[in-house]
């Protein structure tokens, strides 16, 4: 009799390594914003606690209605997910059969290869340009008949680089219509370059473009898990079909709406983070580091073989960053004081 064992291919599944939390250390590892939830958001969540004996609205109707107004997109083209990482997985489940290909740049968001493999799709990685940006020409050249989906992370996690409207438009014009292009805009609110497009605009005129957004970053709700997709209607419906029932909980739905109500205040916080990002990058450049321009709430240190030593040095200084061994380290922009500590530790490392 064969014994019970998990799927054999899970042995080769890359691990998602979440940012560590260490007592007394500053966490700059997960691209969270440093400020806690606003009082108005806390109040809304607290009030909603009295109803958690009931299941949440499976279709997140109130949140979808609100997003529909905000984005001027019909509700039928909106889907909610348990964080946008869940929507990444739902996207693949919605369009890929076994053996179909999901294409993405590498390095990019570390969940892409995982969700592809879990869904029995084949993750295809296309190297970044020497300037640490997405190589759209190479991605185009990598599309085959089996390609069903392309993730375009803009700005790119972990490098912070962002594509311009014209580049994306040229790419979209060349992508075959059977391929869904998913513009992952988790860091959109930190973009200051006016040439970087709002991906939702592409979804108004094209049948094969979707956009992913999240409440985890600028809106400060990473712990509550809620994101959304703007997609062609058949894809939005398919996302709902593969959705794990009730996975966006009622507190998350309420908090997302309360955060949209408080958008002005939250986006003002983002502007502070953006100012800090520029200050930190300028200081690092002066120290001699190569840091690509970032349009997100983190900066990328392409340190290659020195990456792990850098992360260990930071840990010695009570700073938790995110190393990708052999490649580089990603460091989230924190409060001005936290950033000062980062800069002091980086200055020491540069002198080693
Ligand atoms: N996309 C990108 C590019 C990300 O960096 C992240 C979070 N690290 C996500 C999606 C997922 O975010 P969440 O699931 O918290 O919405």
C-alpha cells in the first residue's frame, strides 16, 4: 500500500521567507509603513468587532461599490482578495491550466514562482536589465504559445525601478491577445515620476490587462490582508470562482473602506516616506553605494556576494533588512530616526 505523502513537487517549491521580527530590533524588511492605523480606522474596526459571529460578505459588496466609485470602474471588473498575494495566485488559477506558463521578471516579487508552481503552472523567469529594471523586450521574446500570464511588477519589488507609460504601452501592443498581462501596482502610492502610468487606464481599453493593488502598503493594513484586482470582466468573475470562500474577513473589508475615507491623511504619510526615500538614497549614493532610483517605499542594494554580510552587519546594529543571497538586499524606508540608524550602519559597512 502506498503511504500518504504531500505532492512530490512541493519539495522543489521555493520558500517564501517573510521578514523576521526580533525583539528590540527595527524591522525594515517587509515594506510596511511605520505608522499604525489611524484612529478613524481603529474605531471602524473596533465597532465591527461586534459582528464577527457572522460570516463576512463573500463578495465584499460595500468595498467593491466604493472602489468602483473611486476608480470609475464597473463593479463587475473588480475582485477582492486576501491580500494581493492571494490575487496573484487566483490570477494564475483563473487562466493557467497544468503546464501553462506564467512569465515574470527575475528578480521580482518572490511569491510569483511559488504561486505558479502551486497552481501547476510553469514559472518562467526573465532576467532584469543591468540597471535593475524589467526587460520588457526580453519578456516579450520569452512569450510562447503556452504563456497565459505575464506579471509586470511596477514599481518592481525588490529593486524599486518603475516602467514608463510609453514602454508599457509598446509592450501591451506587442503581447498576443491570449496572454493576460497583470500589472502589479502594490507600491503605486509611492510613485512620484509622472511618466509612470496608472495601470487602471490600460484596463479601460484593453481586454487582456489586469491591475493588482493592495491595502497593505500605503494604506497600512498589512496585518488585515486585503487587496483588489481591476480586470476584464470574465477574468474578474473567474477570480471570484477560485476565491477561497470568506477569505477577506469582515474587519479587513471595514478597515479598507475606512482607509479610503482617510486617504488624504494616509497619502500625506506616504509623501513623508517619499521624502525620506530620497534623503536616504542621496546619502547612500554619497557613501559610494549603487542604489537604483526607487519609486517605492524601499531601496535596493545590489551587493551580490556581499549581501549576506551586509544583512548580518545590519542585524548587529539591530536593523532587520531583507537579503536575497548572492543578489542584493532590500531595505524598507522607516521613520527618520530609523533611517538615520540605517545610514549610520551603512556608513560603517561601506568602510569595511
Ligand atoms: N505584490 C508585490 C509586488 C508585493 O511586494 C507584495 C507584498 N510584498 C504583494 C503583491 C502582496 O501584498 P499583500 O498580499 O499584502 O497585499
